[in-house]
C-alpha cells in the first residue's frame, strides 16, 4: 500500500496562485505521478503528469499556467498553479502509478481548490 498525502488547496481569487503538494509513503522512482481534478458535475480529468523519466504533459486547459515537478529524494510531487481561473475550481487528486507493475496504482484523498471571480 502507498499513502499519498496532499496539501496546499484552498480558496484563492482569480489570477492568484496555489501550490499543491503530494507526499508519497514510498519511492516515486519508476512511477508516473499525476494530478487529476474533478469539478462539480464533471468527470475526473488529467491535469498534469510527470513520468518516471521526467517527461511532463499537461491538459490543454492548463498549459502555460500550471507546472508539475517532483522531488525524488522527498517522494513528493508538486503542482504550481498560476493565473487561476474560476473554471479551475475542483477537487484535485494525486495519482501514483507504477510503470513496472501496472496494477500498482493509488490515489490521494483529494484537496479542494476554489477560485473565486
């Protein structure tokens, strides 16, 4: 089992910034780490991902505003969110997915991000 502890959510005005953190209880080597979100009434969607080899990819809606990064020594992944918009309001979830054992996948408990207009 892997525990993922998320932090950094909150309430911010449009145009503001937040940084989410996700600390894993196990090494994130050979792991694809991602941030997903679920807005009210919508399906969960991928926001950003950093692969086991350090490649990043982003949803079109957040490109240029969000940055995903990782600290392997701390088993932690971050999501820096700038120029936030009301449509970014959602519960954000951290995802841990092994590239070696594809069934080895875990989710964080979620952290609420609310952007006011």
